């Protein structure tokens, strides 16, 4: 067995041998382990838990600009959900390296104006099947293998509870969400101000009230004061529902850019951050 001094003398020799072996690998004729070598797999795209605004889609080489509220969120559990600019949709997403395999499996059935219906069909077509993804900064592009279909996305920040214009887009009853009455016009919105006031539109008339936030409870100290316009029947139907709802304590849940308000009986609304 070597004496301690002999062991110490061996250390530089061992380090020199390891260095020579590493250098010999670097000088080899083929590339080292890494990009471009057969059998390697790119790290999976980091899409789980991200939110994106949809800026445009391309179908059969034809590019269409998206409505302002079209968006998609990738969940950590392999699901994607979003809004086409009219309807909500859901899909399963598998990730293998830089390739996403998207299977569309649900969509709501709200009637859409002609241009939004056309875009919705194009989005569902483009956001299906195997798509190669590229993320550069705040931009995310997805393209089919032949390059004829694809999506252009940009990173979407979350919205704060206060100061955001929340566009009311569905009514909630227990675990069920339903679209707003047909013909109600899409004007309904609420804004919770920094001054403790809640203002907006109930579908026909503008309103204002005092509101208090405590934990996950938003208490509207109503009844709300409103203007006195007469509107079409669907708008008045929605207004009556919202007027009754926005009077008393509501549980709120804020999920990125979606706000859900429910009363103790489970009746409520969902709203999306405008813009």
C-alpha cells in the first residue's frame, strides 16, 4: 500500500490522464453528444402552466388575424383550454420534444357572428394534430409538418382584480355554465375600482355601487344605482339577473384572466379581462 506521500504524487498523474481522455474525445471526427446527433431528443417545450394570446392562424396557407379575446392556456396536466373569440374550447395535448400532438375534444355552442364563426373553424383546424413548436421570448409559433397550417401566439400576462374591465361572458348555476341570453349584445361588464366602487353595465343600463373585498369574498353593498334606459327583452332579462346577483356577498375566484363570482346558492357569473 503506497504511503501518503506516494498517494499525493499520484493525483496530478490521474488528473492529467483524465484531461487527455477528454481532449481526445473533443478532437474526434464526429460531433460530440448534443444537437444534431442521431438518437437525441430535444428537451420538451415548457408549455405547461403558460397562457397565450392568439394573434393569427394559418390554414392551407391562408393567414387570418384573430379577434382580440382569442386565447389559449396550457395546463400542467396535459390539457389546453381557451377561447376562439366566441366559444370556449378544450383539448388534450401531448408533448414530445418540440412537437405537440393536439386532440380537440370540446367546444361550447354559442352562436357567433359570421367573421368570428369563420375564424373559429380555422382555429380548430389549425390547432389540431402534430404541430412543431418554437418559443422565442414572448412569441410562440406552432406549425404543421408541411407548414400550411399554424398558429401565432404571444405571452399573455394575468389581470389584477382591481382596475380591470371584466367582460361578463356566461352565467353560472352550480357546476354548470351557460351562455348569456341570445341577443343580449355583449355589453355587460364590471370594473372594481381602487376607490372601493364597482361600476359597469348590466346588459342595458350602467350601474355603480360600493364594494368591499375581504379574503375571497366580494361584498356589493347594494342595491346598485343604475341609469333608467329601456332595452330589448334579452338585455333586460340579463340585467334583471345581474342586478339580483350583484347585491350582497359573493365568492370570487381569479384565474389568470378569468373572474368567477358566485353567491351562497351557487348562482353567479364568469367574466374575462377585456383587452
